[in-house]
C-alpha cells in the first residue's frame, strides 16, 4: 500500500505542477512582500502562502474529475483507501511547504524592520496557528469532495473558509496576540501540532467512509 500511496502522491504533485510555475512563484513572493512592507505587517505572509497550498490541494480534485482519473484508478483496482491517504498527504505537504516559505520570509522581514524584537520562536508559532486554520479548511473540504465530487460540492465547500475570519481578527489584534504567543510559545506549538494531527485523522476517516459509498 505504501508504494501505491507514494505513486498516487507523485501523480497528484505532477498534475498540479503546471499551476506553480516559476512566473507564478515570483509574482506571488513579490506581491506578498510588497503588501507586508506597505502595511508593515509580515503576518500576512503565512496567510498568502498557506492559502496557496490549500488551493493547490483542492486543484487535484478538480483535475481528477476533469480527466476522470477515479475511473482509471478503479480499472486498475487501486484501493480507495490509498487514494484518500495520498490526497491528504498532498494537502498536508503543500500547506507545510507554504508555511515553511512564509516562515523564512517572515524571519527576513522581521530582522530587517524590527531587529530589536527579533524572536524566532513566536514567529514559528504564529505560522503554526495559520497552518492549523488551513488544515481545518482542508479537513472540511476534502470529505465534501470525496463524498459528492468536486463539481457538485465546490460551492458548498466555500463555507469552509469561515475560519479565515478568525485569522483576520488575529491580525487586527496583533499586539495582544503577539504578547500571548511570546508568553506561551511551547504550549501553543504543541497544541497546534496536536490539533493538526487530530483534524487530519478524523477528516481522513470521514472521507474514506464517504468515498467508499460513492459511485464513480
């Protein structure tokens, strides 16, 4: 099963690769950095890059339906469990990559603009908080897509972006949030990681249940 999952994951990554061209990457980085410097708020970076990762995760569902990949997998007797695991690994992978890139850029901007307040730990924790929010979005979207298909449920899945309201609230309360994070770095980091794992596992179990009942 492990080799099949890795093969499916590579196939998904290959399918979304054209959507992350060099031009798109440069434009995204330039736009995110420009907004951060203009608003003097590098906290925007995790939201931009992690949201891109979450979007790429859902793109795989769209491409899969467009090219009828599920039918092809059924003909090859690929287990649906393997498909679910591979798709969640893709979602986690692209989200973590987006979080990692934004973390490095945040360190650079923060060190340049506020060297006297440069603390790596709190910056990493804030990125983890953003990642948890987007994992929550993925955890809501993926079961919907696996259960009903992308085309039928994409509008309903927009409701999963409600957690973004919390993110914008955190940005507007940056001073108070920053002091809370600095005082509770280890606790917040541990809870963020634990919550991410719990969300993904519960969501994957629900997705598998719905996907096995679905007619392809």
